[in-house]
C-alpha cells in the first residue's frame, strides 16, 4: 500500500476575480504503516492539500495515486457530528457493520464508554474530537487523514488524546497523514515529517524520525524538535534522533 503525491499547483479565484496560488510543487510518498506529518504555518494550504488527497477536490494540476479501493478515514478540524444522533449512532452510521467487540475496544481506548448514549450537544470539544476519531477508526481505514485533530485543546487534554491516537495507529497497519502546525505533535506522532513553506506551500524539508514512538523520551523529543526548528529556519544540516 502506497500513496504517491505530485501536485504541480493549486490555485483558487477570489470573489473579486483575483487568482491566488495555494500549493506549488508538492511531491512525496507514504507507505503502509507510516505516519506522515505535514507541518507548516497556519493558512499555508495544509487543509487544501488534504482535501485533494482524499479525493474531495479534483481542481488542481498534478497527480495523486491512492491504493485502489482503499478505505479512507478522515477527521476534519471540526468534529462534524450529527447533532440529532447519539455518540454510538454517529459512529455506527459510518461503520454499520462494525464488529461489536472491536467497537467496544475503540470506545474504551478513547474513553467514550460512558458517553455512548450522549448527544453531541452534551459533549465537550475534547469528547467530540474523540467521537470523530472513533468514527474514522471504526471503518478500519487503509488511509487515515487527520486535519489538526488536537487544535483548540488545552495541553493535558491534547497530550492524552495524542497518546490515544498513537495507540490506535500502532494497532493496525494504516497509512496515516496528519496535518499540524505544532512541532510537538509532529515530533511525538510522526515517522516522517514534511515541512512546508508559507503559501504557496512547498516542501522545504523531509525528515525521517528513526526512534519508534514508544521509545521517544523527553530528551529524544527535544532533539527532534530542535532539528525541526533548525530546518524550518533554513538550516538543512540537522539530524533527527
């Protein structure tokens, strides 16, 4: 299983008729079992790129090759839950044939057991994001797309949810692409990082992290983050743990 991306350009035209460049020369591959992370400043075009990779936006120059018949799970920046459906129904709507034992294990990992019958209006943002993650993982995706899944969460809650994401992606061979502007998330979750420039986004560096997620202590994370910062500042000589 392999994702091949070659986006020559992506533009959009404003209501005033002005043409804006969003992406330019984006080329990378992602293999099964890898967590790739797109790291870049807000507004650089990361979410636009994800819509292209998911097949939601065909209006670009270039080519994207996804595995044939791959199941795609996507978590958007907003949870996008149906307010008139319970937590469990929101998940089962996406995965009506989900095995009960696997679904129960998924709810347990994401700490949703006590909320299966609750409705989205009764949930905090953190819980709503967990439901969105449960919905994406319930279909047992081959290709998982995560668009800023930890945005707007406080530090301890983001850290707990990040650990839960790590557990879920390590449980099965899923090709994962995460978008973030937070280098801490990138350093803790990624296997390969693609560092993006401001708009129009280009890949300015590709960083492979050799240390397994489970073995990344504070010292390793600090080294990785320092290397990312150097590369984003234009120094290509750094080395990652």
